[in-house]
């Protein structure tokens, strides 16, 4: 991944763009993909190493639950679907989510 992102760092250096002016925006992965937590942790580690800002996609996605990392890595609890049908917010917190744990750790730095 670092090899893939290195041209951006080189371009910024060549054009004297400060690292804090670069943002890795809307990166993400389907939460049900095996190893998704490690993938996000690795990406964020690289962004942090370069000194770039970053923003993941998505926080409490409202059209597709595949990237709603708080839901965990399995099928959403039936209460999630019930909330969707009623048009009310789902109450998070009981889902086992190693992906969200990665993001929380990084956001709390």
C-alpha cells in the first residue's frame, strides 16, 4: 500500500506542498471483508507516517450498511433493520466491531 501511495508523497515534495495539505479522503472497505480492520489500520498508519489528514467512508451510512463499521463484521442485528423501517436511529453499542475499534483508537489519538 505504501508503494501505491508513494507517488503522492513524491509529487507533494517536488511541488513543496506541506504534508498537512494532503488529505486521504473517503477511503474504506466493506465491513464484512476478512481483514478489513487490519487494512484500515495499515492505511491509517501510512497516512499518519506521511503526516496527511484522512477521513474514512462512512460514518453511519444511511443507504448501505456495508460500510457502517459500527455494525461489526457480520449481518446487522434485526434491530438495525427494524430501526431502518421505522426511520429512526439505530442504537449502536452492542455490536462486536474490530473495524470500529481501529477507527476509534485512531480518532482518539
